[in-house]
């Protein structure tokens, strides 16, 4: 009789070790290694691979002999989700949706399952009862839907029900709650997550049925389970947001069928998630009077132009050591811009506290916001308000020059659409751009001090 093979896995990052160790060398966490069965008697790796190769009818083919056909994507009923996925749901795709507890992952996927048209959906929950899901569906305004609910955690039973119902889409909530009979370990362990995901990957590819896996995240913000899980799936979606704000952001961290730079924005309401078609309006605050330290910049998230508001506060350092704090903006880039202002423009900011905030709870890494950031800093430092009808879209270099940014016409069009009267851009951005077709006034600038003279005189 063959011996049962076991190994030790880190429950935080998925690292494997032949023996128990106190501190994980991969992630640095203590006491996270747990022994798990990796192979049952009589079920070696060779036997498994032989069985799979006999069951599969695939044969090696020349790449020139493979006929190309364009995949017909499935509309999810949510324009924001379709945009992030690259135009819709691809048949046979395995999609992993991650996010913090209570952020709205289950609400989002239940909304999709209820609203998708002409598709039979099986929603499998290992965390909630049928009554709980029914109550949520009623709150979401459930109408006539082809959505089936199954509360089950054993994959053997799940595939038995799949054979009976023959669904056209699957939603698993969540992958950490499932167990398979091939692995003798508790639900949520590294081995269980890996094996269950592998079974659903094989099912999705062989049957051409899209499968959505909802996944938990660790306290560091990464997806729980082995890193292999993110490599196995076709798309990794991250659902982000602040519990103090009603807006949620859906980002694509990996997408084999589309761009990874697209962004979807939702608003959490009592009756579910509402799509935000024009995010610029929610990210710009209304003011009755002009205030210093506030500017508006035109940034891009994927192919979508967005206008965001930057707030800066400059004050005298009370305890000798100046503070540098930013929310939604890289603090290292903030320090670089402050150094440019001090070295190239002569502004003494090294002895002052600098606080920067990107409104709306979003995080921006587009360099086109640089010019708006330094103008907000100087506006607060001099206590002079910037024209609330002015917009900025340019990168600032270390020598104080204004550098061009990508897709400037889209940024200008978005600013014009929202009623802005002037926009400051790099003069090198206007090559080949027909400025006459825009009614907004365009200021081409090439130095930081030139911007200041135009703004503050």
C-alpha cells in the first residue's frame, strides 16, 4: 500500500515546504504553515495525467491549420462590467473577482446573474443560505430571471447539479468555501483552493461556459490562496472602495481578452449598485465661492477621460520637521514636485507642511495630474484661488519643463463637455491637433513659471 504524501503550505501566500517552519521565507509571516495531504494512495501524478489524457480528445495540430473565429461575447447587463472585461463576457472564460469584505462583490455578481438576458445562470453560494440570497435579490429589485440558486460546498455535488440544470453561466461565492474529495484538507486551504479552481477551469474550457469565482483577500490586500490561482484564471477583477464613500471602483489586474487599464465605477445604494456613466461629475465638488488650494486635472483611466479635483493645504511646520502627506497620490512623486518648485522656481516649501488629497476616494497614477498638483500647492501657499473654470493636463519634468501627455484631444473634449473655459497643456502636445475645433481656450505652455504668470499674474 502506497504512503500518503503530505506537505506544508503557508496559508498566507501559498509557499510550500517539506517540513514545518515557524517563519515563512516568502511573506515573512509567523506560524502560517499547515500540513496538507497532496496525494492519496493509488492516485499518483502519473495516474492522474494518464486519466486526463485519455478523457481528452485533443491532438497536436499545426498552428496554420487552426481556423480563427471571432468569439461572440455575452452582454452582462452592466455596461461598466462589460467595459472592464473588454466588451462583454467571453464564453469559457474563468474570471476571479476579489475585494474586501462587505465591499459589494456578492451584490455585483448577483445583480449580473439576475439581469443577464437569455442566459440560464447558476449562482452557487457556500456562505449564505437560500433565504439570505432571496432577501438580497428582493432588495435589488428582482424581476423575472433565469437564475438558479444552489447552496453547496462539495464540488462533486455541484457538478451533479450542473449536469441536471445545464446552465450557461456559473457564479461561485466563494472559491474559499469549496472542497473537493480529491484533497483531504479543510476548506480554504491552499490545496483545496488550487484543486477546486482547477476543476472549474477544466469545466469552463471544455464546455465553453463562463465561470465567475468570488475570492477573499488577505489583510495586505492581495487575493487569498496560492498565487497560482491568479495564473490559472483568464481575468482578475479587483473591486475597490472606501467604506466611508458610496462609490466603488472595478479594476482589471489581468485580462487575456482585453485591456488591463479599464475602470468601472459604481455607486452603492440601498437597492444595489448603480452604474456611474459620467464619473467626472461625481469627482468634482460644487462650491459657492472660489477657494485656494483647489485645481481640476484631466486624467485617463483606460480609454475613459476623467476630470478629478486636487486639494492642497500648505501650513507652517509647528514642530520643526515638516510633514508630507498625500491621499490618492504617490507621496514620493509629491516630494519630487516639491523639489522642482524649490529648485527651479524659487518657492520655499521645505519648512512647511504639505497635505494633498485626491477627492472622491480614488487613487491616481497618471503623470498628467502633475501640473494640477503643483498649481494647487502654490494656490494654497499664496492663498490665491485658481479660476474654477480652469483645467490642467500636463506632466512636469525635473528641470521644470511641461511635458506632453497621451490622448490630449480626449482630455480637452472632456473638459469642454463639463463647461470648463480654459485648459493648460504642453505646447508640444498641440502638434497635429486642430485647436480651432474646440471652443475651450487652450493655453500651450512649456515652463512651470509660465503657468504661474498666466494664473496669478
